[in-house]
């Protein structure tokens, strides 16, 4: 599979491909996002007495859901940037709807099969998960949790793969630019020394690797279907089923009693990176059918 199908996303981007427009669009999106988030958290503090720190940690179901839903604040700035600076619609970031559903379904089947196989492989030196929510409370929050994850991953995919990547591809021919740059930015935004300590830099490898996989599949398919599917499945597993640590654990049924700053966590990185590569290869095979 080459990148010919990517014309579906780069075509609308070529109406206004200048690099300054992309930079201005990202600044507009980021500035409005920050303003809306500050307002969101201030309103939460007044109505519910929640502090910004409580919401950012997400240890309770409500805090975790609120944090996920706050990604709605990314959309207004992005929509305005698309209209004012690029003369393209928000829908143009997704690609053809029928193709997106078809490719998403194929990748989902391949990913489910791989995850099923992975569950049968011994996890190695990983602590046993502990119960985080009672089953009845977890079921009560499951639907809001799924909606929250969908909001979060869609916001990230339309920004990085739908917008940034397609605009760079409309300006630069080399895939090394429009595959790597958005993936690096996506990874760097996961930098969290406050929770990961000395592991903060090395823990950027999985999100950067996932960004590259999502970027490649988006370019090969010409739509966001595969990237949305893999992102949703990955985040749903880590946010709703087994949370790694306490941050954003409020909606998870189980939680791994680990700290992201623990040096021992580095031993799991090769496994996690290997899983990303295997998922990418499986998705490539599924999409060729």
C-alpha cells in the first residue's frame, strides 16, 4: 500500500497550504483551548468545589470523565482555524465516511484478535491488578466513560493526524516531515515529569511510536478510521479496564499498583513498543484485503 489514497485528505489542505497558516491555526487552537479549559476548571470549582489538581489527576469517576470531556475545548479553535485560515471544513479532516467505517472495522477485527492472543501470554514481572471500582459502580460509569474516551481520542486524531499531518503533507513532499513531526509533537505533549519523574523522557517512546503508526495508516488509507480505532481501543483498555497507576484511574475496573516514576517500569517498554509494531503490521495486512 502506497500513499495515493492520502489525496482524500491532502486535497482539501492544498487550498491554503502555507506553513504560516498551519502555525497560526495551531496557535489559535491552543490559545482558545487554554482559555476554555481555564473557564471549565473555574466553573467546576464554583459548582462542585473541584480543584484543578483533582481534575487533572482523575482519581474519581467524575474527575476522570470531566478530564476526558474537557477535550471538547479543542474543537472550537480548530474549527475556526479551518474556516478562517484554510477554507476547509471540519469534516474534511476525516476522509470518506464509507471508507473510514470499512477500514476501521477491518483494523478493529485484527486488533481484537491480537489482544486476545496477548492475554494468553504471561505478563512477566508485572504486579497483579487490584480492584479499583466495584462492578456495579463501574457499569454505572461505563457508558459515560466510553463517550469520554471517544471525545478525547477523536480530538487528538483530528488535530494531529487530520489537521497537522495533512497540512504538512500539502506543503512538503517528504513523508519524513509529515509523518515524524506530528508524531513527535503528539509524544512530547505526553511529557509529565511530575508523575513520571526520571522516566518522563523514555516514556515518550510509546506515544511517539503510536503516533507514527497512526500517521502511516492514515496516509495509506486516506481516512482516520484505523487511527481512531487503534487509539480508542488502546485508551479504553488503559482508562476503563486496567489503569496503569493512579493518574486517570477513576473510571477503571482494575488498577495496576505501580508508579510511573518507578525505574522497573522501563523493562516493560520493549514489550509495549513491540505490541505497537505488531498492531501496525496486523493493520497493514487487514487493510490489504
